[in-house]
C-alpha cells in the first residue's frame, strides 16, 4: 500500500511539471487570440504590454518550477522502481513541452507586434462610378488597385518605414483625384481606417 502511494506521489510530480509547461502556452495563446480580435488601439498598448510582460514572467517562473518538479519526479520514480524507459520517455516529452514555451513566446511577441504596428485600410466605393488607377503611397511603399468597382471594396495591409502620411491618387468619372488618407503614421503604431469613396473625388476617412 505504501509503495502504491509513493508511486502515485511521483506521478503527481510529473503531472505538476506537465501543468507548468501547459499553462503558459494556454495563457499566451488565449491572450494572443483576444488581442487579435480586439482591434487594439495605440492607447491600449501599455495595458497589453503589461499583460504580455506578466505572462512572460509567469511563464519563466512556471518553467523553473516545472524543471524542479521534473527533477523530483525522476528521483522519486527511480527510487520507487519506475522503469528507466518510462522515466526517460516521460522526462523527454515533458522537457520538450517546457522548452516549447520559449519559441511560442517569441512567436506571440512577433505576431502581436506585427499586428499592432501595421496599417490596415478598408476601401469602399459607395459611388455609382468606378475608382480607377487607385494608387496609395506611404513611407517606404505603395500599392495600386486598377479598379474599385461601384459598391465594391478592398482591404490592404502594410507597414511603414518612417514617419509620414498615407496619400492617394486616382481617377473617377474622367477626373483626377488626390488627397490624404491618414495624416500621420509611424513604424511602431498601427492604424485602422475605413476609406469611403463617395463620388466626385470626395473621400470620407474614418479611423477606428
């Protein structure tokens, strides 16, 4: 009876190590999903940064606890007669789970940073004539849409290389159009805006 209880305790150490590896992955994945669905604004950056830093520090702490729990499992399991094969297999798989938190954290930071720093434009043509040769320029790049049909739409994403503005030129009803879409963009701050073409080169821009 005592041997079974001791063996059960060694399994609890293994489960604890697995939990230490799984919790940061779960917390990071859920937080990243909520962030991407939230359409975060620049004013939210500080709050999201704090949440991310808390999860990262918590992940490091749990990683350390997981290593300790795994070490205790190996010691108690060996003492309690668990086969070397089972010990090695469980230890390797659990260690892989614990170590996977580091590349996963880097991936979350990259994805969140990329999402937060990109400019997103939703283009909608609500006029009765097409918008032709629509050329959108920004610091470090440009994009051309040959034709935006009446009641049609398009969406573009990009990153800027320096501070500046987002401007456009186009043709509509044989007239030349040009103007400013976003008054200020910078590499570390994303913008989401809806651009509506109303006809006669009239454009309405609503930043979200």
